[in-house]
C-alpha cells in the first residue's frame, strides 16, 4: 500500500486552487464530515476541489501514487469509512445556472437539491428531485433518483442530458446522447466506478405548484389506513404519488411536538393537477381512518421537501432497502406482524413508496436505472444507535425481509439498497443487461479501477 510523500503533497497543494489535507491535518475531518455521522472518513489525502481542473489534478496525483480515488459531496450516501486513497470533496462545486428558455439547469457536483429547486422556481420551473432537499443532486441522479413526484415524472436520471466527467486518465469528457453515448448510458443510473462528474445538465419541468403534504394516523388507526392504502393505490392515476411510513418518533425535544413519542402512519401525498381533483382523489384516504394531523394542501413546487419532511440534520444512520413486485392485504398482515406498533422492531421508520406510471417507462436511448419493473420500494431505517448497526439491525432487517420475501423483487435500485456488502447485492442493484453493460463501460473508462466501486 503506497503512502504519499510530503514532497508529492506539497506539489499537489501548490497546483490546485482548492485545499489539500493529508491524514492527521486539522480541517480534514470537517471537510469530509458525512450526513451519516456514524461514518468518519480518514483517507490518505483529501482534495477540496474548486474547479474541474482541481478534480483532474487530484485524479492524476492518485494514479501517479497508485492510490484509489473516491468522491463525496454531502455524505448522504456514506455507509462505511474511507480509510485509504484520495477523497475528492466536491462541496465547493455548488453552482447552479438555470436557462429558462432551454428549461435546463447546469448543476455543479456539490450542489444540493435545495439550491436547484430555488434557482428553478424563480422561472416557474422545477427539477424532478428526491424527497430531501439536502441530498446532493449529482450523486442522487447518478443512482437513478426516485422522488416524491416519480410516478408522474419518472426517475431524475431520465432528465439528465449531459454529464461533464473527469475520467481515470485525468481527461475531461462530455457524455451525452451524441458524445460518448456509452458513458452517458452508464451515468444514467450506474452510479460509480466511471469517473468524477463535475457538472450535469438537467431538464426542468414547468411546475409552479401541486396539491400534497402528509396525513398522520395514530397507532390504532394504522392498520385500517394501511389496508385502505393497499387498495387505494390500485385505483389512482399516474398523477397521484404516494408513500407510507410507519414512524416510531422518539420522545425527544428535536421531534416535532404533535408527533413526539408516538407511533404513527405517515401518508405522503403529491398530486400533480388542480387542488380540487387532488382533494377528490385523496378523499378515500382521509375517510379510511381517523387522521389526527392533516398537512395536505396546495403548495408551491419549491416546497416538495415537505411531502416527506425528511430530517435534514446530520446524525447516525442505518438503512436497508429493497423493491417489491406488488402488495396486497396479505402483505399488510405480514408487515404489521414484523413492524406493527405492538412489535419491538428496532426501526424508527419503515417506508413503502408507490412506483409505476412514469417510473416504468424507459427514456429514449440506453440507460442503467435499476428498479423500473418494481411496483413499490421498502426501506427500513434503524434506530440511530451506532452500537446496533453491526449486528442487531442487520439481523432484525433479515427477519423482516424473510417475512415479506413473497413480494420481494429480484432487482432493486442502488439509491435504495442501503449498504451493499456482497457481490450478489451489488449485481441486484441493476437489471442484468445494464449490469453487464456497466462492467464493460467501467473497464473502458477506468481500466485500472482507479475509482474503486462496489464490494471488493
Ligand atoms: C435523507 C435521505 C433521503 C434520500 N432520499 C432519496 C430519494 O428520495 N430518492 C433517491 O433515489 N435516493 C434518496 N436518497 C439516497 C441518495 O440519493 C444517495 O445516498 C445519494 O448517493 C446521495 O448523494 P450525495 O452526493 O448527497 O451523497 P455522497 O455521500 O456525497 O455521495 C454518495 C455517492 O454518490 C457518488 N457521487 C457523488 N458525487 C459524485 C460525483 N460528482 N461524481 C461521481 N460520483 C459521485 C459516489 O459514489 C458517492 O460515494 C436519500 C438519502 C438520504 C440520506
């Protein structure tokens, strides 16, 4: 294992516009701090890039030193510590430029969805985002990107029109339908091992508002509400987006007062159309069981983060996700048996998102998005106690997965898989043909596996 010399680090630091830290330097830990605070990176070298040239210099340095390269924007996707090699931090590449005529945004590698949403909203436009505005737009889109409006608009990767990438040889490559189409197809959902994206171009949609938010059902209304949801989702058009989350809200000050200490079902709803139609379509769920908190209303498109209201402060995180081929009343019975309010399940949230509609439709050209054939996602989020992460939570999640096995899809999506530890799980994050194509493209653009990705 090679160790960078002081001399080599000095020449790297003098060449880049941004900052360079070596292991042990003050400031390194802050630069690479993750949203998931249970993960603390300690690589040999961190390069805080300020431009594409810095990224290229970092990659050139790593290859010359025989070190692997990793990349981080926000640390929302951090599952295990990086303890070796060069970590390129893209936080400062956070520019967002909207072209209202072309209805497109140029998004830097470090930009979070929140800033893209605000920049687009100034022109009555919206990006197709994920549930949380604090997630990085590029890292998210590289995995496909399945958000609160996905049934209506599809995966976010379907809206990417170009990626500017630093590849393993340090070169800057534009990947689009016309240039390097193999790399473009791989970056639309293939996630890692291809290069460092410094900028992406994304089509925006014309959307000023939608009708949505959350309905909360108390513990004794969870079963009727969940059973009603399982029927209701069969009836709704593609303009209706919804998910349910069984939440065990801890009795702590940070929790919102009406929910503190309660076990509830949170129905998330987003209807793209008139508030009147949205209200009509939601009526069966408002009537299905007593709702103790109703936060559904017409809202600006820029408030899309309120649909899920994900926590946006860093903390220790553990999750496991998979996809489902469908669900029915027997599934609800199974789910409640292992996760219901009467159980001692060690999960603060168990979320099921309704897919279909536009998520099942492929865009023009090749792509690598996993999970198009699935009907629902299921994500388990563990109690945020790091001592439980190694054994207790994986064992409890295994038990849940075993119970719902009849409904489990064979493939999933890399953004929803959680911590991938085996080659089998890695392969299942993409359809078989896309996985094979990805391997070929990774070898073509990174023959030396500089961008180490996936389980060893
Ligand atoms: C609270 C929360 C909500 C989420 N909601 C959704 C959701 O609704 N839908 C969904 O699909 N996913 C969701 N995710 C998953 C999220 O999309 C992934 O974890 C994504 O990888 C986060 O990207 P990031 O850049 O913010 O994270 P980071 O941890 O900084 O990056 C994660 C990975 O993305 C890749 N990456 C990042 N930047 C680059 C780059 N410039 N070039 C090449 N590779 C790069 C790397 O493989 C990196 O390891 C959510 C995650 C969290 C924690």
